[in-house]
């Protein structure tokens, strides 16, 4: 008999043809965390014993739980309660109202920070705030605003807090904009190295460990609200294993995870990458863990010399000549240890050289079905797609172009943009493709923004990037966010569709994804989210079904700021067209100790050349 039954629903099972499970159903039964039955209501209700919870979905659409194949949940969760999010905000006026409201509630010496998830093009005004506007709103509270990987805006209070003055040197690859007297204005530019942006962010106050746990729980609940039930965490700069994983491990031990997490380990040591993976592979078995938290292999950083970054306002970076030898050493080790692996690669030129290494190694050490991934692949060529397929790899794509399409078009033209990335070509070639966000520092963590990008071909600013030959229909896009992503954690037999025996992970949507207007897709969310048969989120008529969370900590957290009630704020400076000119890592130049980068030491900080883990 069932533990939970969802009835009066429109269930999209996404079961493959011939599986024996209907594509559409009216009801769903769950037992012991897995789907027990799916079909017409009478048949499913036959499983309703005396102890079953029966939920009337009110005719709503039910889809398999969404699975983000490339995100940074673990790092993002540690900081979620500190960050004001402008994801989806449609006007700069509203964004500034949110900022002013948060400034007014933030105590000294805390900062107000907006760290990614938006583009100036999403605003009706098509611009960022001016420094004059930031200083007028927040004369005394430090404000740090990160826009993509290209710039950060700091008000005068933030400049004082980080100690930047006329004697602070420009870093290699970055620039501190100055006034005529040589004093910093507050604009920091990555040209092209964003080290200065993330080193400056790292100077801000951090949450204590117990607050980090609370922050992570609230971030997971926010993902649940959007219908996400699984993610693959791609590691990232500042994410040292095992110390930076202690919070997520503690939440798992306490049974407080509400998102399934498969995590990759990301080297933090330029020049010591192989040593990291040798040490870790002696501590972790491939895929070690359980259904809620498990190891997923190496990457997205395998060797620093193979990393390119996607600041499309700057020229494409060339990989170092040493890349092939360094990458070959690490890949041979991972094959020996049978660790799956993934690698960040934006440009086809980088992918071409990376695949050359893989093909060389495969001639001597067969991959034998070991799963590996190219992450991002915005400009991958048809030839290299076929090479990925021949070696048995997959490609994880994200909606980064929805936030940067305008800048790509300015540099490379609309014709090049039309297949960036070439999603349809990947699918036609038979390559496994999974969808994701690469949140939280550039793109939004909202999967519905990503789904809108896949089906509309538009940026968040409304630019049409793709023709019919590079957009997907709604079911194809949803499959990339479910079964497609499951391949990348080796769980395609367990999740991605609602079939008997599979994980009971699903979302009851606020509106029907398959019939709402295209422009309404980004505003979708889940009103009831279930992970392993356990209700982890409820809103609207389902609000009383999910267990409550403790209040966000600290009490002044932006998470406590109700967006809908904010008053508008008048601009404090004339509107100008914003300039289109074009943190650091605890591991490079200053060890693994949990301390902020040595910004006051010009040699130690600016000498961290080549550090790129900020960018992931």
C-alpha cells in the first residue's frame, strides 16, 4: 500500500516509449521513497491504505523533479543568507528599492552584497546603477555589486572597508578605475582576470558555521520551491575538500538535506593538481556515499592550465603550452582509479586540445565506459561534438548565454551567436546532454529561466539568439533537465522519469509548463515538491504540508526581505548609458588556512598570477 498518493493531477511521467508506463497519468502513488504506481486515478487509488496521505493536486501539472547537472550548491549555500538576489528583477528601479531596503536593515560592520544571477540587460533601463546612486543610497554601509565576471561596483564605504586607495596597485589582468586625482572610484574591472573581484568579495564578513548550516538549508528550500530535487555540485574556487564540506556533511548526518547532491572535487592547487587527486582518490571510492549525498568524481577543474573563462567582453584566452602534459598526467590517474571526471571548457579551441589529450590516453588506457563530461562548450564545433561521442563522453550545458548573449554578439557577431552552444547538433549526434545553471555567481539558479532560454532562444534581456534549428520544444528541454542530467551522476536508472521503482522525486507546478505563454515560463515554480516520497516544500494550498524551517540567520538577512512590499526608490543621479568596458583563492600564494586573501600585501596578493578558481 502507498505512503503518499497524488490524485487529480496531470502527471508527465517522461517515461520512454515502450516502457509500459503511460506518458500522461492522472495519479501517482509512492511507497518507501519510490514510485509505486502511476496511471488512472481509480487504479492508483486502489493502493490507498488507511495510513496513506492523499493529496488533491487540483488538476495541476506534475513533472519529475528537476536535476541541475552543473551548479555550485555547496559553496552557494554557505553564503546564501548574506546575499541580496536580483534574479528575475525586471527594472533597475525595483532592484534599487530592494538594495535600499536592505541597506536600511543591515548593521555595521556588515556588507550588502549582490553576487551574480542577473544581467544589466534584464532591466527595463538596460543599465547598471551608477556609483553615485550607490553612494547616495548607502553612504555608510559597504555595498558590493558583482556583475557577471567582468566588473564589481563598490560604494565609498566598501572601498574604505577593503582599504583600497590611491596607493593600491592595479593587479595584472585587472584594473581599479580611478578619478583624475588617482583615487579609486569604486569600479573594479576584470581585464580579463577576475581575481580582483573575488579577492575583494572575500574581504567581507563571513557567517559562523551554525549560520552557514541555516543558510544552506534555506538555499536548498529555495531550490525545492523551484522544483529542483537533485543537483551535481561542480566544486569551485574556495571549495577545499574535506574542510569546506563539513557543513553539508553535518546536514546530511542530521537528515536535513532536501536536495540530492552528487559532488565533484575541484583541485585548488596550481601545479599540485595531480597530488590533490592522488590524495583524494586514496580517501574516497568512486561514487562513495548514498542516494542523498555522494561523490561524483573529479572536476570541473582538473588542471589550471586547461581552464578558459568566458568573459565575452575580452578576447578568447589561449591555453598554456604545458596544458597537454599536465592534463594527461591527471587523466591517466583518474582512469587508473576509475574516477569519473568533468572539465570546464568554454571555447572550441580549448576543447580541441583537451580532446587530443583524451584520445592519446584512450589509445593506451581504454576508458571502458568511464563517464566524463565537457562542461559549458558554448562554441564547440560539429567535429568536436563527434569526437566527444566517439569517446563516450557527455556535454553539460547551462544558460550562461542568456546572461551574456549581448556581449558575445558584440564581439563575434549574430551569426556566430546562433549556435552558441549548438544544443540541437549535440542531441542529433547522440551525445548525452544534461542541462543546468552554473549558479550562483553569474547565472541565476532558477531552472525555469534556463528552460525558457532552451525553448525561446532569447536572453534575459529579450535578444533573439537562435533560430528554429537551435531551440528545443518544451518536452525536449524538460528531458534535459531530468533524464538528461541523471546520466551525469550515473543515476539514469533511478531518476529522471516517474516510473514504478524509480525515486519519488517530483514537483507540482504553479501553472502548466506545457501550455503557459512562453514569456511566463521563467515565473513558474513548484507548489509542492517531493524528494524520495518526503514533502520538502509546500506553498499556496499545500503550505501546511512541508516541515517548517527555522528563521533565516541572521535576522537582518536579505532572505527575510519581502520583495513584493518594497516601495520604489527615485534615482539619485541622471541616467547614463553604462560603460561597456571590458576572489581570490585561499590556495594560491597564501595556503589553505581559512583566512581572507592578503589584500594589504601587494606582493602576495597581486603575485597570484594565473589563479582562476575564482571563476567557477
